[in-house]
C-alpha cells in the first residue's frame, strides 16, 4: 500500500507559486484573475531581460540595438512567447526600455502561461541557455534574465540543488544516533527506510489528489498541475521529525523489555501495549489539527495540510502499528544484533545475548 501510494511521485511537478491558486473572494484577486483571462496569464508577471552595456550611453549604440533586435526575433519564434515589448525606434530610447543614463536596456517577454508553470520555467531556461547567447551582444555587455518567472526558476534550483544532499546527511546522522539509542544495526536502518517511504507516500498522495483530482472536488480542494516548491521541503522536515519521535518512543520500550527478559516476542508485545494508545491519540490530534489547513482557500496551505494529515495517518497506522512490529517479529533476535567492533567504535556495549541467540 505504501509503495502504491508513493509511486505517483514520479509525476510530481514543482512550481515556485501560482496566481491561479489564490482565492478569488477579494476584489483585488478578482481583478487579477480578470487581467489574466483578458490579457494573458503571463502578462501579470512577465520575464525581463536586462542588458548592461557597462558604460553610460552604451545601451543606445548600434551594436546593442542590433543584438536586441536579434534577441526579439528569436523570442518571437518561440512557441511559449506571447508578446515581446522593447524599444524599436530611435525616438523611444527612454524608460521603461532604456534608463536615463543609457547604460541599461530592457526587454519584456510575456508568456502564454503564468510564471510558475512548467512552460514558463522552460522558456526562462531557453532564454538563458540559447536565445540570449544567440543574439550575440557585444563582449563588454552583460545580460540578465529576471522577473518573477526567472526568480521562481532560481528559487527551485537553489533549494533543490542542495535538498538531496541535505536529505542524505539527515538520514546518515539519524542512523548513527539511532544506532546508539537502540544498540542495533538493523533497527536504525529499518526506521530510516520506513520514514523515507512514508514521506514518499505523502508526496505521491499529493499528486493523486491535487494533480489527478482524486477526491479533490468532494473535499473542496484545488486541482492544479504542480505542487508548490516549498511543500516537499517542509513536509520532509516535519514528517521525518514526527515519525522518528514515534519510532524512538515505540522501539525504546521494546529495547527495555529485551534487556530485561531477552524475549523478542515479549519485547514487541510490551512495546506496543505501553505505547500504542499514546501514539494513536497523539496522531489523531495532529491529523485533526493539520486538517485545518485543508479547510483554507489557499492551494499551498491545502497541499501542506493534506500532506501532513495523510502522512501522520499512514505513519501511525500502517507503519508504527503494523509494519514495525511485524518486521521486528520476523527478524527476531537479529533486531538487537550489534557486533562488538561496531559497538566499540560507537562507544556502546554490544548485544552479546543477541549474538548468542
């Protein structure tokens, strides 16, 4: 079930934000929606290409103007570009296209989609990698692709450029800490893998609900193609911490019973008996609390609340109450196995009884 819930994560698409995902109850939001519908989704947040000629008056030279014309022609051939606005005659070399000093020149690019859409993100990347270099601006000039769409691309690139490494570091550190806490090689590995699976399942369910629309209309949720970029990061941070709390609380009780009786079945049963009601009650409270976000009218908060509520529900039922004790029952005494060399390295005592068993 968890693998099935996690599978749709391959369809996860991220956006830095979405204008269409804000509530239309206020007059300003309705006006913004009307502008999008009548002028175009990209008109609200255009891409801005800025040419820095390096010296005052440099933006008015023939070489820069010719390169700007080539850039505009290249942009107009792009299927995503809807409108391109720039100064085309010598009589309009003024703001907002050329600044008063004549050093900077600006080109506005209006796309067919809003700034966070995948198509607009792709247009930003094409501008930076292909269209701007192909315009052949003078060597002394520097070009910048900015505006809301470019800021969104940079935000996602900066966050997710390091996110994978941060996750690996968290997993490695968690394994070491749990190894010392549980005095076991296998239990920390099981805990880390199940927590990762729970987080992936919550990502997959977000795709199913918000992109594929399963139950979205029934629950009064937005149906949008992309998940806001901050959601996976916040979900990982909160869910990993919450699920690890449950894990430590449950397995510590099992460890105490094992140390006292050296009976794996008894350890699993007593751990569940002592902590099951508390974990279930705490999870129920959090599910209700997180569901409050789902009742809101902002898509990002709906995604955040749904992801948290579903993940805590999965973690407190399928994972903590079923998978964890079942796997520990199957592994038997191997749960508490810790070779002496690793125990000495971690500066903890080894599980000699488990090794003999």
